[in-house]
C-alpha cells in the first residue's frame, strides 16, 4: 500500500482578527436590525403567538428535559415555576424588543460595544482561514483536497506540506454535500480542543479530538467514490494535537493498494 497523496497542515491561532473583518461584522449586523425586528414581530405579533411559539414551546421542551433528571429534583415544582413565569412575560418581551430594535436602540449600541469580543472568531479563522483576505487554512484545504481541488496549492504556506499526485477521492455530488459537514465537525472539535488545552484539560482535549476523528471518518466513508471504497484503498482525515504549534494539525491521506 502506498500514498497516492498526503496533506499535512497545522492550525495557528492569529493574534487578533483583522480589523476589516470586525468592521464588516459590525456594519452588516447593524444593517440587519430592521429585518430582524420584522422577522420577530411577524412570527410573534401578539400574546397568543408568544404563548404558543415561545412560552409553551420552551416549557414543553423543559418538561422533557426534567423528565430525565431523577428523583433528587423536585421536577413538578420546577416545571410549574418555569411555565408560569414564561406565560406572563409577553409584555416584558414586547417592550424589550421594541426598545432594543428601534433606531439607535440597545441592539445597535451593544453591537458596537461587543465588537471587540468578535476577536474570539480568530479561533475559527485559524482553522479555516478567511478567503476574502486570501488565507485558506488546514480544514478548508483538507476538505477541498478530498474533492481534488487544485486551487489549494496556491494557498500553501510554511504550515502546509503536500506530497504525491492529487486526485479526487469522493463522489462528485456526495462530496459537495458532505464535505461542508466534515468542516463543521472539524471546526467545532478544533475550537473546543484548543479551549480545553488552554484550561489545562489535556485529557479532555485528547478525548475531544479522538471522538471527532471517529465522527469525521464516519462522515467521510459516506462520501467516498466507488474506487476509494474498494479493497486496499484507505482515505483518512485525522486531527491531532501538535505540541510545537500549541494547536491542532490535520493529516489527509489517500492510500492505494
């Protein structure tokens, strides 16, 4: 068995999110203010709709959850308190919505005030990159390489290595549908594992990565084309902790018999 091709990429955590990205986030979200208000008031125009779509819907789901907690909880009283409190909250909810989403209201103020917190998005950018700024990072590259995307080589840098001859390993239609799910799974795992490591929870970090790899492989197997499902072929998409980088790495390998 030999490698037809292999990609190895290391995630790096940017020091900060580019200011252009944060400015775009702020401007876009403020522009959406009126649309968000319209959507809310169209879906919940009155008390009856609030009761049905917010209060009762929440209480029903909460009842299901509390049904699993065991006898040490006074589930009946907790359920009753939650249901009664929500049932009376429409006037407060409506006043809050009107105040928040008026021009110059708390929605716009809070968007500006919380803008710096968008810096946490650097954890995601370190995993996938930001195409508008000309950066594609390992998870984006790995997913697109599975589809034989030759553009990726143009974005390799010192944190990437590639060997062999690239070929697509996934079915054209299934690959296009499924690789975004692989990216979502990998992004979540990378971000949470990084947080776990920063908190000194290295065992949990490794469990997160191991479990993510199992799910990623299960998703990948659905997408493989007929050739790469055959005997002797083995396609892998594997996350690992890279101690030198203090972050994760991704290895994607296409093995032939």
